[in-house]
C-alpha cells in the first residue's frame, strides 16, 4: 500500500537488530485517518469473505483492529497476555514468545467470545518471526473458528513469519513488506505487491 510505504519511508526509524520504530503513527501515537485507509484496503483485498469478527492481540494490535472492525461493522476481540498460567476452563489458552520483549506470555481468549461459528479476520501491526500469529491461529483452532484471512500492517520480509503463514495456505495481506532495511543509512526497500493499491 503506497500510502503506508511512503509514511514508513518518511517517519519510520530503522534501529539496529532489525527493528523498525513507527511510534509516531502506529505504536504510540496512532494516525486514525491512515488506519481508516488501511482498513479500506483490507476490505477490498478480503472482499466476499464472510467475516463476522476481528481477532487481535493486546496491546499494539488493538487500535488498528478496532478501525478494521468498524469498516466491517463487526466486533473485535483481543487476546490477553497473562503472566501466569490461568487455570480457568472458560478460556482458550496458548503461549507466545514475544519478539520485542524476549519473554514467553500465556495468551488467553474467553470461550464466550471465540466460537466454532466465528469467521475471523486476524489483524496485527507487525509480522516478524510469526510467533504472535501462530498463537492467535492456535486459539482460533482450539475454538474451532474459521480463519478467513490475516491482515498485517508491516511485515518484515527478511524474517520467517510471512513464509510460515503463507505455507499454511492462509490468505495473508501485509500492507507493507520490508524486504531489507539499513540502520546506518535509514534506507528501506519494500517488496512489490502488484495487486495492492
Ligand atoms: P512476531 O511474533 O511475528 O515475531 O512479532 C510480532 C510482534 O512483535 C508484533 O505484534 C509487534 O508488536 C512486535 N514487533 C516485531 N518486530 C517489530 C518491529 O520491528 N517493530 C515494532 N515496532 N514492533 C515489532
């Protein structure tokens, strides 16, 4: 998505260790008009899918997912990170290794809010190693929900997550895919996506 790529080039900051900071428009301050354009692009890319719910994970996915849910006029459920094992049979539960915080989280979603009749669109801000998405896919599987697709704002194409997800045959639409980035020069190269606006 050209709008997002241009914004990343302008306001994104490339850090050492393959980290891209987008605090001024996604991860701290949130640019809602930009999120609205992103939601419209996903609406076009997932046209015809019977999506009745958006699923994301706290915290940074929630803002984007809320705007996306508004575009479809459906609820959004966010998986919660819990520090300790929660022996609560009313929840589906899995574990996720965090890229940014180098911790393992237990992640839960209530059985009330994710069920076998749900057709979900998973939304998140970043895709790196794919741990967060694998966790959300596991929760969806436990619930028997159908995953209609996955929408990611920024995929780091030089990390393995995207390939892992696509190999599963799930429609994954990342609005910007960073092929490479250079912390010294700040240069960012995006993967061409001809079917994207
Ligand atoms: P994964 O589980 O795919 O390795 O990482 C996904 C999560 O880590 C995202 O939800 C995001 O919060 C965080 N993340 C991974 N890489 C980056 C990055 O380069 N920049 C930012 N801002 N967040 C990242």
